[in-house]
C-alpha cells in the first residue's frame, strides 16, 4: 500500500445555467495540487498550504473536515497529513473549496486501497462544502470525483449520476479578480419562484441532459438558459451581459455564471471556437481595468488524478 501520493484536484463549473445545485462539470487545465500521506500518528493534520491564506486547523479547513468525515466511517485509527498547493482562488466560482474537499478524500481513499466508491466519497466531500458555504451541496465535488458532467438527481437520499460528455465540447472560463463569496451570492436568491419560470427551467435541464447524451450541440446551446438564478446573481458580476453577448457572437453555444460567480463560463463546439470566445471576452474585460484570468479547457472526463 502506498504511504504518500500527489494528486491534481480539478476546478469545476457548477449549475451550468439551468441546473442550480444539481449540475456540474470538470475542467482539465486548472486545479489544485495536493500531497497526502498516511502516518502512524492518528488524526488529520494540515501541514502546509501554499497559494492561499487558509486555516491549518483541521476543523476549520475543508480538506480536514472532509477527511475526518471519511475516517469516522472507516473507523480505524489512521493518521493523515495533507499539503495543499492552491491554484484555484477562493471565491472564484470554479470550485476552490470543492477541489480541496474532493481531492483530500479521493487521495486518502486511494491510499487505503479504495474501500469507498466515488459516489460514497461525494458524501464526505460535501462536509467540506458545508463548512465553506453553510450548505452541503454536491454540484462541484461530484464532477471532481466522477469526472465529466454530473447530475445530482436527489440530495435525500443522495443520488449522483455521471452524464455523457460530447467529445468536441470545450469550455472557456473568465475569472475576474474580485471575490464573490458563496454565502453572499446565495443571499440574493429568492426562496420562491413562479410556476411559469420553474416549468421553463425544468425544460432546460431536461434539454441539456438530452443534448449531452445525443451530442446535439444546438440543443445544448438552447438549454443553457437560466430564468431563476442568473437574473439575480448577474448584477454582482461586472460586464456580465457584455461578456455573454460577446461569447455568443463568436459562436459559443451558451454562456452563464460559473457556480456562485464571479467567473463566467461559455460552452463551445471545438477548440477553435473556444479560443475565439476567449479572445472576445478578453476584449470586453480589457476595458474594465480589472485583473482577470481566462481558461480554455476540454471537459475532464476523469476528474481527480495522480501526478
């Protein structure tokens, strides 16, 4: 049995416009790195964090909380040390806390000989998400652990389904260098929606999933519409509508808020279009005076992996 390993824990895009808290996908070009080790000293210890100012205390760190949840079920005296090299900025909207939570439990499970399935690991990783945002959501940790696109069909009981990934689908993400905390972004959401909007949203969720399985890119594009959350959250993101219009004009299938923002994602068919979309949204943000990062990526169908 290995005693130590190094992993890549990918960034993720959640919601995908119409699928608030239930849909997500996994990126291939950006993510955290972690070194996780088994030790003879029982307990979970965060020994190093680089790239972010995050707590080392186990009970205050999402990776520590997630691993402790796993060990509580494993029910053996195991010692774990974790080093975290953050490449995903906190509050970026591309699954920073999820990468740490999911990466840590995946690594410990691997070191223990994989006693838990990937679906079972989602439950443990959700405890980290609960610490980060106050809500144990799975739309980021599920694609990180399973890869590709995932659907959380139910939270009670938890039922996560891996969806098909069309081979030519690409994603472009712009991350403005401002922080939008998940807790703040959730505060603008209304508890009640009209039946008319709910019906439209359900139709889009079904259409997006059908489009992924049939690899109907036009259907995917038509379904990337959010009539419930985006109108409320988009006001927190500078130049959101301009970015969306620029992306669509350059051939993007659709464009929306990544997670709770401020990142914005666009799905495209083919790498050339995805790069053209990146150029277009770069032009928009070059005029704002804000710092930003742009990522162009294939959909990572594997998820977390050894490096």
